C-alpha cells in the first residue's frame, strides 16, 4: 500500500481522524494500492461547516467573479485531463481512452457553468398594474451535497458541483470510496483556479458519511447517482429531513431493432453500448429486443464482433475493455451467466472463465451474450452492471414496445430503424427519460438534461442542463410599487387587491 487518500475540507487536505480506512484496489492486478479515509459524522459536519462559512461570501459573489473562476478551472481541467484519466484507469479499471472520454463529457458541464450568466437571467414585467412591476429571480440554496458512484468518478461529480457553485451554492462531495482519487484532484484544481476555500469540499466514506449528509440540518439539497434501492433510500431519508433531492437510480436499457434497420450498424452499436467500460454504465444497453424476422442474423453479427474485442489492463493502449471494479462484483456478474441456461436462455457467449496472462489476480470477465432470454429470468430483471448482453425476441413493433414499457426501469432506450414514422412513434410512446434513434447511448449534451423515468429517478429534477440550474436555485418573485407624489392616498381597503 503506497498511497493515502484523505478528505479535502476548507481548501486543504484534512487527514482522516476517524481511524477508519477503506482499501482501494487496482482492478487489473487485484492488489490493494491505496487506503482511503472513511469519514465519521463529525468529519462530515466539519465539511458542512466549512461550506456554510464559505457560503456567506460566495453566495453574494458576482456572476463575473464566479465565471472567472470557472473559466480558469476549465483551462486547468483541459490541461490535466490525461492525469485525471490515469487516476480513473488505475482505480476503476476502464481503458484510458474511455476515461479520457469521461473527462471530456465532464468538461461540457463546466462549459455550461461558465455560461451561467444567461441561465440565471430573471424576468421582469413592467406596469402589471398602475405603477407596479413584478420581477422573478433565482437564488442559491446554500450548502448542497453530491453522492456519486464508482463507475464515473470524474464525470458524475462534474454533473453536479460546477453548476451548483456557479449558481452561488457551496458543495460537499461524497464520492465512491472504491475510486476516490479523481475527486480530490478535481477539488485541488478548483482551488488552483481560485475557488475560495470551503466552496468545494470532498469527504470520503461509506454509509456513515452518507447518512450524516442526509440528516445534517445545514445541507439544503442532495444529488445522487447509483442503484435504484439506494436512490430510493436517499430520496426517502433526505426528504424526511426537509431536503430537496434528485436521486438517479438503476437502469435496464433496451434497444429495439426493427426489420428495416441497418443490421451491421445495429450490431456495432449493440456491442459498443453493451460492453463499453465493461458494462459498468447506467446508460449501457443491456437488453436488445429484436423482431423475429431479423433476430438470428442480428445475434450472429453481435457474436462475430464481440469475439474480437481485446480485453486487458486499462493502461495498455491495445485494450478495448478492462476489468470490473472489484472481485465481488466480478463474481456477481458471472453468476447471471452461469445461471442463465437453467432459466431458459441460450448462452451464445460465456465470458466467465476469462483471464489475462500475467494479471491472473485481476477482476477479469469476458463478454457474455445471452439469447432468447425470458422476462422473468434474473439476467433480465436485475441490473447486472457488467458485460452481459441479453437478447429478447418480439413478433411485432407493438409487442417489443410493450415489453420495454413493462420494465420498472426507464432510464434510456434506443430504436434502430430506417423508418422515420416508426422512430417518431417510438420516441413518443416509449416510457423512458432518454431516447436514441439509431444512437445506442443517448446521453444528452451538457445543455440538455440527463435523467430517467420510473424506478430510474426519484425526485422531480434531472441533472445538469436547465433542470440542474433549477434544482440548485429557488425562485423568488418581487412585486414593486413606487408612489407618485402627485397621486392622493387611497386610504385603507380591506378588499382583495385587483390589478387595474
């Protein structure tokens, strides 16, 4: 163990005082390379106190001051993107090019935050009544918190804190304890850009830290991304403490392939979307719904491509897919494949026995492809979060759509077709928050919002885009009337005011 990751509180490193530490492994080797401090409730309280103190001045700072910091921050992130990606690869395991893509998408949100001046413009109506004007403005909430998952240790935090601080809030981030280093570097670079001490704080930890944030009376809002059971818990607990909550949960993203689709393009998309980042994406395609007439051909094309994917350490430029985050997660993913045949599926590819020479202790698993999967099987019902693609078959468009809409998840979905009418019908009829038409992973650009429906979202707001700005601010309406010296007083009137 060669490295220690501590908290970042009040603009400086804060050594873990709880005495509790968690291990961080290199997924490619299985070796513990780092220990991370696990915060106590008191340490969380210290971070919240630092954020509360910083809010006194940051909440009153000008838009020009905030955006000046954010522009410098964007430049520093751009210059250090390779270093951030290297930390992600070392602790998460995803290949370096994928990690660079994560950083690039995070930069989109920082760029959105740089333009916060237009996002926070208010509204003014003059002369709504005699010499009466009404203005609507948006103001920050105060101290807000983010609880983020292991699969995007840089991107998901950047979905949250750049917009939150641009709106005038201060922020406490609790990243995943499985890959914590990227979050600290993001905070250090923000300080280098001139962000005042205490505006952005990072506390590492487990459920103790999470529960402390959810209950703390000075935390006004909580953003979360993770599994559906935890999202439900976050939403229930935080709202019970009077907080505003956006909690993004799990997914079972479907891709409907119609008979007129370009099957080569659909197969390319299915493999890319199912197995990228070893399937550890909330927007991964985990279920392909193929109409009967083209299903056999599509499965053969998917298999042909999947068998050629190169699996290896994330820092090897020739690797296209890396290992899974932990050994326990690897074993759980494998269990869905080993039990699939008994539940009626045809195992076209079984990746459970895969290993990499020289890295035998790594958290390796190969690509698995399951055909003729039933909707009551474990592999279909659960969010596997690994490189396992299920293929289901439907006789008609209507049957395929009904299958997708019956899922309790509604994060993202896609349709592959050359028929514009069918595509338009699908995007209106499917029950999901994000829809791709011949796009397998329909992650919106930064100036739109990201979020699902049903059990994939708890709360009313999606993240980033306009929804993000509205989540991190609250509205205020100001009605103004200046007296005219030439106008006589009208006296007391107990009637309800009427505009005239």
